[in-house]
C-alpha cells in the first residue's frame, strides 16, 4: 500500500501509468471491432473447440475469436523482429548498423522491421483465414469474393499496424515492453470466460482435476518467479589505480548472469514459427499436383493437431530460440572488453579472451537450465490436455509465464522510476 501511495503521489509516474492503461484499453476495444459480414457468434463456438486456435487467440490479444480488425494482434510484428534479428547476425552491414550506428542505427533497423510487418500481415491474414476455412470454419466464414478478400486483408493489415504503433508508444513510457503488455492484456481479458467455463464444467467428480489444475498454477507461478529472478554472480575485482592525488579501484563486485536471459521471447518466437508452415501450406492445398496438395494437407494436419510431433517440435524450438536470443542480448566478448577497459578482472583469469571464454562457458551451462524450464512450461498445456481430456483449460504454462514475467518486469520498471525520482529529490 505504501508503494501504491508513493506511485500515486509521483505525478510523472502516475500519468505514465494512466496513459499506458488507456492505451491498453484501446487495444481491447480494437479486439472487439469485428470485420463486417462475419457470423462472430458461430465463429467463437467453433474456435473454442480447437487448442491450436485458442493458443493463436492468446497471442492475438483475443482478436481472433471476435474476427476483429486486430485478429493478428502483434504477431506479424514479432515475426518481422525475428527476421531482422536473424539478418543482423547473417548480414554484416546490418550487424555493423546495429553495433556501430548507435541510436540512429537501431532506429533504422526498427524502421525496416515496420516495413517487413506489412507484407507479413497480409500473408498471415490470408493464411489464417484459409486455415480457418479448410479446418471446418468454411460454414461459418463462407467463401470470399475478390473484393471481400481485399477489404478483409486491408482491415487486418491496418489493425496490425495500429496495434504495433500502440505497442511502440507504450514502450516509450518505460513502464513495460509494449508488445508484452498487449499480449498480457489479451491473456488477462480471457480470465472471466475461463472462470465461467470452469464453474459450468465443474461437478463433484472432477474435484481432483480442479485441485491438480490449481496446484499446477501455483507451482508454475513459483517456478517462473524463481527462474526469472535466479542469477549466477561472477566475481569481479578492480585493481587499485592512482590518478593525481586520488586512489581508485581496489573493490570487489560481481557480474550477474541471469538464468533466463531471454524472458518470454523464445516462446513467442517459437509460436510464430510454428504457425508459419500451416499458413504457407494453405497456398498449395488446391495445387494441380496431387503430391504437392497431399504434402500441404499433411503439413496443416501436423502443425494444427497438437499431437506428439507438434509438442516435440515446439519443445525443441523453445530450447533453440532461448540460446539464440541469449546470444543476441548478451555478448561475452563485449562484456569482457568493457570489464577490462574499466580495470576489472575475474580472479584467476586473464582479462580479454580468457575471461570471454569463461563467461561464454558459464552462460551456456546456466542457459541450458533456463531453456529446459521454458520448454517444459511451453508444452505444459498439451500435457494437461492429454491427462484431463479437455481442450478448454487453456490458461496453462505459457499464459502464466507471460503474465508473471510481465508483472515482474512492470514492478522493476516502476521501482526504478521511483528510485530515480528519489534521486531527483536529493
């Protein structure tokens, strides 16, 4: 209560939080603006039967269920970000732009990301609608004329760009990452309907399943907090140096290496990649070649069925993206170089290359534990579905991981701003 009182009394921080809440409310309004000519009620009933589309709906902020102009949410923007991050590793000019271009270089990369988002939104919009039609939703959606396709894809693309813009504005207020906040709001907005389903589904014979479900939620929350806050402290010593009449250094500190450097980004990346094959396969379902058409249909079935192949692929992708994103955000050579420039060293190791190799070795070991935890959390809803036999308890590990991680991030951002405000008072 003291913290909340302090936040409310800090005018600048209070205004930032109120503006971000207003923008989040606007994203929820967009998620309920349906595209004209669609039977939304029938579509909701159909989508509730599919674990695949339920998961997709989570990352669209609830826009898919309502077939709204924001049905894709920030999905295409996330996919574009993955592409640009891959390009910064593969293409030397992009790597140089990001590393040496400073703020202007990063702004240029962000601009390229926005440009890529537009064709991806068109592609993903077409793929998602065709996927709905071929998976049994044709009776609800009907068939579109060329003009209807044009209007639907134009609305979906405009909605995606608007959601992306709102996310970037939210990020500028430094209360949390805008994209994460939009997904967070979409998950929290589903809580009342999930609770309503639970009460209507419950009877005395299902008490063990409900208790196990609630216990799983508590365990996952505790695990997420533990893994998110866990870190390995690398001791750093600074040699004594004399400058003029003053002595500097001679202190011992530590370099914190987080167990999960990547946060929830690997799961978001993995889901974006898992959705892509089925969407691309939609273009070849009606191909003249029977082999190509059968291959496309099998691809759609594999990536939509939530079976063993889907779970194993999802697990591996989350592990791989955790290592990939950790390598993007944490560069051992750069960290070792910065420590050396400031006169620091790891006791028992030479500054420079030897220190960088040591940091890389430690990071690989602790990232294995973090990646495994993320992957287990990601496939937890599929495991729950297998043991309970219901596809409607979708508020599983992935949702909890995002919600808890975003809440922790918000708390840290707010506390940092409160601390800065205290310093300004002095």
